[in-house]
C-alpha cells in the first residue's frame, strides 16, 4: 500500500465485505450498497489511511475506521439529497437513492448505514480505549455538534445572508467535522500519538475541511453536471449561502488556495518522532487533490 489508488481499491473491498453481512432485508441491502459502493472520491477513507500511515497504525484498524467514516458519509449524502433537504436527483453520475429506490427506503438505508458505522468500530481490531475514542469522535463529528448541526444551519440559512464567520462555522460543521474525524480517527489507531503530531494533524484537517467545502461551492457554479456527477447550479437554484455568493468566485478561489497552503504548512509541523514520510506525503497528495479536483 503505497499510493492513493491502492487505498481506494482497498476501501471498496472492505466496504463490500461489511455490506455482505447476513440478515439484512435484500431491498435495504441493495439501497445501502447502491450509495456506498462503486463511486465517490473516497477522500475521507484516504485521509484515514494516510493519517494512520503517518502515525504507524495497523492496517486492519484503519480499515475499520475508514469504512465507518465512508458509511456515515454515504448516509449523509442519501439524506442530503432527499426532497425535504436539497431535493437532488443525481449523485455520482447516477439517480440519487430515493429516485432509484423510494423515499422510505432511502431514509432507512441512511439510518442503517449510520448505525453500521458504529457497529464496525465496536467489532473492530481497535483496543477498547481506541474504540471508545474513535466512537466518541465519530459521534460528535457526525451529530448535532458536527455534520447534522451544520446541515441544520444550512437549511435555516437558505434565502438568508450570513457573515463570513457564520458561513465558515457552517462549513466547519457540515463538512469539516467529518474530515477532521477521518484524519484524527486514522491517527488515533496508532499505538502512540505524539501531542505534536495530533495538533499538527488537527490544523491540517481544519484547513483542508474548510477548503473542501469552499471548492464544493465553487464547483457547483463552475463545473458541469456531467463532470460533477451531481446537478450543477443546485446551490443557486435552492438559494443556498455559499462562498462564491458571499465573496465572489475569484476571492473564493484565493481563499481555497490559502487554506491549501495553510494545510500544507501544518504538515510541516508534524515533527519527526516516529512519523512516516510516506504518510505525510500521502496527506499532501490528498490536499492537492482536494483543491484541484473538478468533481
Ligand atoms: C460531497 O462530498 C458532500 C460534501 C461534503 C460537499 P464528496 O465530494 O466527498 O462526495 P463523494 O463521496 O466524492 O461522492
Ligand atoms: C452536504 O453539502 C454536506 C453533507 C453533510 C452531505 P452539500 O449539500 O453542498 O453537498 P452536495 O453538493 O449535495 O454534494
Ligand atoms: Mg446540502
Ligand atoms: Mg446537497
Ligand atoms: Mg454542494
């Protein structure tokens, strides 16, 4: 495992194994598989593997954390696309879950993926202390103080104006929190994690998480539906508050670039205790991928 493509293939297999579990009603399984397998950039899983490689974590532990976070992410997308939320018909170049199946099935598939994430952590090779730390991190990042809280702020802010600090806070919650959980969750899988590495990785994640959503907002305007695999112009049509709408496109791009540079600088602070240069270089490749992506 030495490059991002290897890890991308690996997470696909790991997720497929978890979704092959016995005793899931077949329609529910099909809906869970539909939104979890065979698509997506896997940025969060890659962050788990890269941060864990940097800190020397065992691969079977990283598999569990990467799979758990991709399950939470897939659930969040299914629910985000529902008619009561963003009401989008296209995701990863295919009909959204509720279009392919139906609304009730989509809601249930999201619910089941969310609980599956915690099942995966609880039954993993993590030791008890790590499993507890990762569960707490994931629960807080995905829940009311993180992603779900951010989605609420997003919905309440529709057709309103936010200040830049308010918008940044919304982005940190709805997208940044899970990205932070991926980086720190991967790092926590190591036997030991130095304070220096923990804090540097936290700064990297904070900058990258915000950059990720700023780029998502830019792509909603600049990219095509074909490239994105999800409808372009969806934010504007829905009256969403976004960075381009607040700052303009040019300034939003400069801001994304600045966040990228800050993320890269944070990697320089990781130190040289036992951290692996391969892991650090994977983290830097991911940051570049996040800001140069076209979908
Ligand atoms: C989309 O996330 C939702 C946001 C947080 C902006 P991704 O762009 O990572 O979605 P996939 O997994 O690659 O489809
Ligand atoms: C969604 O943000 C973030 C989630 C928690 C799913 P968006 O609504 O901007 O994501 P896309 O553009 O639909 O992927
Ligand atoms: Mg949304
Ligand atoms: Mg959306
Ligand atoms: Mg978006």
